[in-house]
C-alpha cells in the first residue's frame, strides 16, 4: 500500500484549500503520466492553448469544490 500523502482534506483557510486543490490537480497529471520527461515535452503543447489552460483550471475548480465541501465551506 502506498504511503499516505493526503491524511485529510481539512484546511484552515480557503486559500489553503485552493492550494490543496491545485496540488491534487498536479498529482492527478503526474499519476496519469508518470514520466517527467514526457510531461515536460508536452507542456509546450498546452502552454499557449487557451482551451487546454481553461480545462486545467476547471480541474482545479472541481477539486476546490470537493475541498470546500469537506471544510463545510469554512463555516463553523
């Protein structure tokens, strides 16, 4: 079994939650394409493609929704 790198979705602030969401998105890409060399080579395919950048932003937004819900939207 893999070592646990994500013990909880609970964060102290919305900013920390957003940072966690971005990390989840990055790790999702890394798990999908484990080769850093290939990821680096492919980066030029999307770094100026507005459609792909918007899609990446949408992935972060979905993760942020999940983190926000887990944190009860930072309300007590």
